[in-house]
């Protein structure tokens, strides 16, 4: 139910104009996206159908069942995973139009952890070169 809300929010704030991965250009997603996709047990190069099937499978459960199935995860994190994954689905596939193997989910590159600072630097370097 929150997918249309996220889609409207993304459109209202012109997110697609701010970051445009371009046609067929590889796109590495990390940090929050990595942890969310990891929670949903989605492969490192996920397609949209797989992501949406996992959203439906996990997020159709009631809160008590989620807490039972994922008892090792703190409630403060568990409570946000479904909404976060729906947002990321909207952003990556419907806004950025990422396809097939174009999307790579990573937590590190050559053993170096990725964070927003390193990611922003890499994004700027790639954009300057293109």
C-alpha cells in the first residue's frame, strides 16, 4: 500500500533528475540498500520480480509472525524493513529504471567497506569521467 506514496514522493522531489544512472551503466548500491536486500535474502544482482516476490512473501506476515521468524533482529530494525524495501524497489527499478545485471548490491569493494562518503566520492569520479 505504501508503493504509490513513495512513487509520488520520489516524483514530487524530482529524484530521477538528481541521480540518473544512465542506460546500461552499472549501478552499485550499498549501505542501507545492502542491509535491506540482505535481510530479504535477495541475491547481489537482483531483478525487480525477485525483489517484489520477497516483499510480498515477507511483508504479508503480521507483526507477531515477523518477530517470531526474525527473532534475532531488534524490533527497531525489523519494523522498518518492509517500508524501506518498498521504497528501494520504487527508487531503483521504477525511478532509475535499472535492469538485469545493471544493479549490483555490495557492502565492500576489494575488502574496503562502502559508506556514503566513499560512495559519493566514487559517484563524482565516475560522473566527471563520463
